[in-house]
C-alpha cells in the first residue's frame, strides 16, 4: 500500500474521461456526416498512424492515477478502433493489469460494427467490454449516410456484427446519429431498435457537418415522438440517454452526458502521438493541451487552459440565462453554439428551438417521474398516468 505522500493528488470532483483514438481518424467507412474524418490531416504532419507501445503504456498508467475515485473507465474511439486488431487490445488489457492496483477497470469501445465477428464478440464478452455500436435505424435510413469506402451501404455488415454481439451476450449501447433523413421517421427508428432487442440508446444530432444536418425543430419533434411512446410503454425497460439526462435535471443530479452539464473539461481527446486536446470535438491546434510524453495527464487536465475551457461553457446569452429550461439544457454543447443574436455577447445553440420544444413537451411527465423517484417509488408508475391522459 503506497504511503499518502506517494499517491498523486487529484482535486477533480468527477471521474476523468479521455476519448482515446489509438488509430486516429482511420476508418473503413466513409460516413458523409462524420466530424472526424478530416483529422486524417494530422498524419501529414508526421503523426504516427497507430499509437506506439510507449504512448499507450504511459497513457494507461497516467489515466488510472488521474482518477479521483476507485474506477477508471477507458473509452476507445476513432475512426474505427477495431482496425488495430486484437493484438493491440491484448496489450491494452496487459498494461491495465499492470497498473490498476486497487482500481476497477472498465473498457468501452465505440465501433461501426462492420468488423465484428465471433472472435471479436467472444473477446468483448470474456473481458466485459461494453460496445457502443453506431446504427442509424433500419437499412434504408442507416445507409443514407453510413457508406463504405466504395460508396455502398454498411447496414448488412453492421447487423452481422450485432447478431454476433447478441449471440455472445455482449453488453451493447446503440449510438444513433439523427440526420436530415431519419429525423422524419422517429418511430420507425425507435421500433426498429426495440425489435432487434436494443435497450440502451443514445440519439446524437448532426450539427457540425453540413451534410445531413436536420433542422433544430425537427430534432425536437423527433425526440418528443419517441418520448411519447417510451413514457407509455418502455420506462424501465428501454433507456434513452437524452431522457435520462433530462430526468436527472429535474432531480438536481449530474446528467451523465457532457452536453447538458454545467461545465465542460472532463472529457478530453487523445490522439495517436500522445497529443491531448480539450475535447473530441475540438481537436485543433487552438485546443491542444500538450503531449503525454512531456507532461502528465493530470497536469494537462488541471491546466489553467483546460479549466478555462470547461468554465467557458457557462458563458451564455441572456435568453439562455432567463430560460426556465436552463437547469436541463445548460446551453447544450458549446460546439453547437452558432446563432449570433443582436445585442448578445455569446451565441445561442443551433438546437435551441428543438430543445425548447422537447423540454416543453416532456415537462409534465418528467416532473411526475421525478416526484415518484423522490418518493421512493418506481418511475414506471407514470406509464399508467400517461395512458390515462391519452
């Protein structure tokens, strides 16, 4: 047991997360709304295409040490991280065993699913790895933007991967990108996910890329259409990240996802050469914090630069500060704040209109669920109330 003087000091209130991109932006697909494919330009600056053993080991050691609590959750991202192969992730597990001490280690992998076969599925199951699978709905909706390098659809390959994950009992979360095509078919998307047995779903709107952006209002209408069915039929059985985060706001607890948190800065991004950036959506020279081979992860995350980045999320226009939904929204993601209003010092989120629609529509049911939970009763009691109101 190390003496107190040898334990790294970490004043962070919440767990630190780093979206780790060991293969950078490399991907076997060419999704037309992807916000990260253009980061392949980093390779032109001499950056290695794959994270070296030296950087990987240093990161894993520092990441475990940087956590303020007894758990370290590693998030492997891309690009497509499975392109690195099993040998790379065997090294990951070996380094984690070497440095974990008393920490609990969890691993999550975000993948497009096209490379998953029985061997990968067994590996995920045997090592308790949570898989985040990118899937935008049934074939005609999924293939609208999620293309192969040759221009074909990727749906069939993804579903083969899904079938293997289900066959081997792997824990899977669906990440569904809401775009200008599937936004018009909310229940088609939601019913499809329920039919294949998905229980954990995150809906993320396209905002940064021009290709595929839905209107703000259509995004809000997409959420409310799904909410109306979910609250009547699926509370306690299906978990939708946005709905959970909204309920957390009514309960005055942390929302669980950064876009609705009061501050940013606890979810940095690590590239292949050890460069650390403020956020996965801010991988540019202006937001580079430093390199793990020159500074420790704790030093970089607690640097004045990153602290300022995190606090800047609270810089909001007066319309936000006066909005009754501020405790739920917190101005949403700073990356999406693109609407300049007359007389305002700070821009408004592109999604504001849609989020207001969603928050207004769900307020009564959310307040009822929060009251049930506060009283120690299950939130699913609201199902009967909602049905009675129909």
